[in-house]
C-alpha cells in the first residue's frame, strides 16, 4: 500500500482553510464597509480608514493580510486543479511552479502594501 502524500494533505487543508476564511470574512467586510454605512446602521466615521486603523492598529493589518493571502491561495489552488481537469496534467510541474509563484508574489505584495500604509 502506498504511503499517503503528507504534503498534499497539508496543501488541501490550507486550501480548505483559505476557502473558509474567504467565505466567512469577505461578506462581513463588505457589509461593514459598504452596506452598513449606506443604510445608516453604522456611521461613516466609524468605518473610515483612519478610525479603523487608529482603533485596531496592527491587528487590522494582520486580519486583512490573512484574508487576502488565504483567498489568493484558495483561488490559485482551485485554478491549478481546473487546469489539470481540462487536460493539462502533462504540464503538472510548470503549473505548480506558476501557481505557487503567483501565491508567493501576491503575499509579498500584500505584506509590502501593508507596511507602506501610513499610521493615522
């Protein structure tokens, strides 16, 4: 009996976690930032950039970094298997390299962007 690939199991676990984070938090972010102020449930000053950063500080940056990177990872992992399903399995190694390179580059851009955000 073949040994199960432990790395593949970890990758699927992070894929599932990325999907969970995206499905749970992106709608909440949309409601808090866009819908709630529009219908008068929250004041625009409460959800403003300066107010959120002043109250939450580094916690807000870490939260948005996790949401962005988890969503990108989930999407690229799904895209990789879509490419395999349409018959590109013979290009498995280049697809793995390309998708994980996109994930790493996107994470680095997100981290760089969060570092550059000025404090209020």
